[in-house]
């Protein structure tokens, strides 16, 4: 891992491989090591950069209050790392929302957009859990939401089969800065990209785990319909985190779209 300073704050990142550039952005419930299983295949033909958002890993906390502000932060990181303007961007979960805002507000800064397990806006009943997690984190720290958060990420069957993955993810999530996590939760609760998504001009692939209960396939499919010429594909036997649940299938879909 390495550090680059952006706006006076250290940003934790990792860069491997050679070839066309690809940037990976993690979800709210993970950090950059979640991409460990897909890195070898992706970096075999590309220069792959993965970063930690503020408050995750060794990235310093930064007070960002909206997903748009996170997108601006990522754009500044891309500039600091001198990533070219044809860089492809992949985001999962919260990282996908950030990538969508990046396309809406800084679309000329990169090339292809691939988002997994995301949607244009959460229905009102689905916003309440994010507000509740923010309150619990601010009152009791990350330990107060670990079980709830992990439960949102993986289907029960995966959780039962892979206790070692669950333990690893809980350990990584426990180290996240609580205030950054709470602000990100509230940013998701307030987000609505319905009106802006049709403005995206980057070639776009929308992916969704067929078993995802947090950002369900039906809503991911509706997002794809809003983005001009976007393609939609589902990832079989996967919930909200295909990098861990179906890494080979995810890698294949990403590579096929990038090589089209």
C-alpha cells in the first residue's frame, strides 16, 4: 500500500499491473482489501488502482457530507495519481454511488463506468436503516453496527459457509472511523440520482448480485434504464459483495465490458 496527499489528507491506495487504467472504489461496508481476489486477474492486463475512502484503512478522515463531495474527493485523488482521462472506474455499493456521482459531475475525467449493486435512490423505507446506523455508530462506535452491517452485505447461506470471511470483514469494518461512517450513512439516506442519471454519458455497465437484498436487482435494473445506452447484467449466486462471493464471474463481466 502507498499514500498520496490530497487536500492535506493522506489517501491510502494500491496500484498494480500495466496497461489501460482501471480504478476500483469499495463499498461502505468494506475497504480496499475486498478486491484482493479480483486483483490478480484484472492486473494481468491493466494498471489497477484501488483506494480507501476517507476514514477507511490508512486514509485520513475527511468531513464529507454528501456522495457528491465523495466524488469530488475521488476526482482529486485521480488528479494526484495522474490517472489518464480514459481510466475506467468500477464501484461497488457505496463506491458505485460515488462512481455515479463522479460520472454526473466529472464525467469528462474518466472513460468507462461500471457499477455493481447500486440504484438511483433508495425507497423511503430503505432510508431509515441508514439513519439508524448513523445514530448507533455516533453513540456506540463501529462495534454497535458490525452485526447489522455484515448482515446487509452477505446472504445467509454465504455467511454460514464462510465464517472466516465474515470474521475478516468484521475486523476491517471495526477499524473504520465512526464519524466518517455515520456521515456516509446519512449521505446515502439523502441521495437521489433519478433526475441526474440520464445526464451520464460514459459507457456504462450496471451489475447486480441476483441475491442482493440491500440494492435489489429490480432497482438496479431501473437505474440502468435511466442511463443512456447502459447495459444491465446480473451476477448469479451473489449478494451485495460480488468481489468475495463470485470473484471469477465478476472479473469476467468487467473484462468483457472493458474489452468490447
